C-alpha cells in the first residue's frame, strides 16, 4: 500500500486506542501465554516484535506510530510513503508484520508526541527513542543571502527513503523542522529551491543553540519537457538530474513539463523512469530548457531517447587574476574563490580568479590549521573587483574569565577546548587541542569553534578536581569575547556513585545523556575519582546518569532532579533465570525487562545490578509460547525456572 496523500510531514499525531486492555497488574509468579514478544519470531518469518522505550528514562513508549518504509529509486522531495503502519501497545511492544508483496522489514519510521521522529533499519528487541525538538535552520545561498521560500526536508535514511518532516523558510531564511530527533543515526537535510544545490548534509544542532546555518552551493533549476516518440506530452514520469541516491528527481506534469531542483553542475537531466518503471537514458545537456523525446516504447529493447531543442550553453564568465591582501591574518593563508561558471587555472599563491564584477566569494584559511579556520569574503552583484582585494581577517572568539578556588583565590590552571565530549580510554584523546597555561588564573583563550563547546579548566596542582564547562560560542564577528566570569575549580564533586553501604565505586562505568545531545543508546562516559566523585562535564537537572558496575551488570539510568549535589546508589539486585522446554532442555530465549534485553546461553542467564523491588520480565523463544515473569528482586540472588511449551 502506498499512501501518496501524505506530503510535507508524516500524518498528524493521532489519538489512537490500542487493541490490548493495558498491562496486567503485578503478581509474583510465571504466566504462560501465546502473545508474541521479542525473540518469538525472526525477520525471515515476516514478523518482528520490538519494545519502544524512552532512551532517557527507560519507560515504555505507548501509542507510538511505526511505519514500514520501502526504498524508492525515484524519491520526490516532500513526499512520504509507507507499506504499513502499526501502533505500540500499553506495554510499549509493537508487532511489525510485512504485508504480502512488500520487500521486507527494511526502514522503520516512528513518531510519538514525546519522542522525536526517527528511523532505524535494525530489528533489535528494544528500540530506544530520543526526544523530539523543533530544530531551527537558516537557509542561505552561496553568497550568504537568506533563501526565502526554500523548502527543506529531514530524511532519516538513505536518499532512497522519504522526507519525514518538511518546512519552508521565511523571509529571513529561517525554517523550523518540528518534532524531529536531531541525533538520529541518519539526520540528513535536503533543500529544494531555484538556484540552490540540495545541500545533502546533516543536522548539527543541540537544544539551546541558535539556528543551524544551511549554506547551499549554486545549482540552476533544470527545466524541460518530456514527450513520447510522436511528440505528445508524458505525465507522471520521473526525471533525474543528478548522480546521488536522492537524484534529485522531478515528476512530469500533465503537459510533460518538469523542473529538477538542486542538481550539482555539470550533471543535468539524463535518466527518465516511466510510470511503469521502465528506464530511458539521454545524453546530458549543459543548457536548458530541453525537450526529451522518448523512443518508441513498443520496441522492448529501446532505452535511449533524444535531446531536442537544445539551447546554446551560456558563455563562461570571463575571469582574471587578482591579488588578495588579508589584513590581520595570523599566518600563512591558502586562498581560493568561487562564482557560478567561474573557471580557469589556479593562480599562484596570494592571487585568486575573479570576475570583472561580482558576485563572487573569496575563501581564506590558515595553511597550517586543519579545521575551523575558513573565512569567507563576499562581493555582491555589480561590485567592481579591485586589484588588489583588501579584506580583514575575522578573529576567533575569545573565552575569558578567572579560575579561583572556593575561597576566591586565583588558581593556576591549564585550559583547552576539548575535541571530544567523553573520556574512557586514553587513545580517544589524541585529537584533543593542546592546553594553554594560565599561571595567574586569568583565562584568555581563542576558540576556533562555534556553537556548544566543552571548555576544560584543569588546576596545575595534582589531585585538584578540574572543571569542565559547556560554553555557547557565537559566530565569528558577532562578539569579540565570551565572559565566563569567576569559575570555581576543585572542591567536592557534584555527583558521587556509591554502593548500598555508602562506599565509593570508582571502578563504575558512568556516563551522562542529555535530551537532544547524543544518539539514543549512547552516553558520554567519564571516569570517577577514588572517592566515587564525577570528574566529567558540569551536570544539570534533567540529565540522565547511566551507571554500570562491572560488565555483567545491567546499566541503570537515573534522571537528575533538583540542583544537586547528587548521590547515586548503584543497585545490587540479582536474578538467575533458566528457560527450558517441556523436556527440561535449555532454550535459546530472549528476555526483555524494563529497557533491556538479554539472550539466554544454554537456557540460563544471570542478571546483576537490578533495582530492588518489583521486576517484570517477558520471556520467549522461537517456536514456543511466551512467559510473563513477575519477581521481587532483592540483594540476595533469586532463582526462577521458566518452562515454555511448544507453540
């Protein structure tokens, strides 16, 4: 089933009643039934059962819509299609059945009022879902001008999958994608607007930041008309103007006309897919509008069409070499330039190619700096290009402040902007930026990055706790410096992890997750001090702290409330689960509990690090019935044996 009426966005949120009466109340024991739970079927069976959970709290997500989406070879921007739709029940489970004729369970899209629109291709027993956000974007052309009226789509899969959410830019180029998961595994953006390339890059935004800039290169609209071998218009065919998964593609109108938006020059309309799926190819044209005439399709072997009424290509822009002087540059520079149609041999150092009059862009970057040093200088339409061109280097924003101890005294520190937001193994630190010493505690450091950065202030004195701040760095030129004020370093940790007796657990693996900051299922892992104190980045209320004590233990999530300091007691509950068939032979089963799943090895599994109290476990094995196990978890090991009959 293809639903072509769904356009710019997925269908509106629906208040849906589920078919089950809700989760059964807790009652200790084992209940056998035939209901399908994860592990009962495999993808080859045409049915997959998965549990949807909120990544931050671990709670089941009820009433979520899940769509099975097949890839299309001719994707059209702004259109959403799917083969079937399902809804998660009152326990968060959804049973995905592949309809007859569908190719399989490939891409799955989900939406729910509390979770972001997201996708996956995997079929694990538990699907973790991040939160949804309204993500602001500022769409601009290659000169940095707002692209009013530009359409932008959020795609969570490869280019052969549909837009999930769309938005239109206002007069300032601002477009807001509503309710998306910005850290989805794939979070690609595609733009449709005359004169703009379709961008094909990803969301790079976190809550609290300003609009992400979507700067599109130049790409002329490719117009034309498709006719059959007798010259009659052909409607409903697909015309490709590029070479990417996404195309881009256009669909012909009733009069055979088409407009392909976003194709990168010099790739032009060259491939047509007929409504029935037949492919026809054409020699590319470097000018437009064009008429594409199909061969006589009565010939089953005909696959080449003819380009008719091809206009002359516009002449190349006359270019000349000009010298560029960048005042205030920090060192040697690499220079380049760009304008549509501008071509020629790269000039010698210190010079660029430029048209006689704008528009064009000069690009300068530091020769010995690999990242974040590019500067763009725009020359508008009708501007006479001088020789030499004199521009001024835009300096990086400076982070300024003062490191002090709890008594207000200055502290000698090393400072740096970290390249990574987590630390577990030393080899993950090799991309860090070199630290700068501030012997008197006065901080003044240039920051090449913009947006959210992690700023480390580490006391030079050994054993004193560092401070890691989240800093919002504005775009260059917007502000000369960011004032951090007085930053207290050292002192007691804001978070401690202990066992049930209050003893510190420095060996625990501890990470934190924040809505919209990391991909679902991931956390930023940092070590603990010997006193069990957190030495990672500043935490705040609403963050989720993930604690795991030993590889055999279950990771547990705690949402921080209040202003802190916080103490997390690592849970110590234990459960030994054995799953057998009616003959007493161990079964390879799947057990799902809370927001986790495990597989039994030889029919047995040991669960450690469980919270004390009530726990419900869903157990099933292929070809067998299912069991709901309700157990009271204590610090002493509990043993449960589950017998699953044949289905």
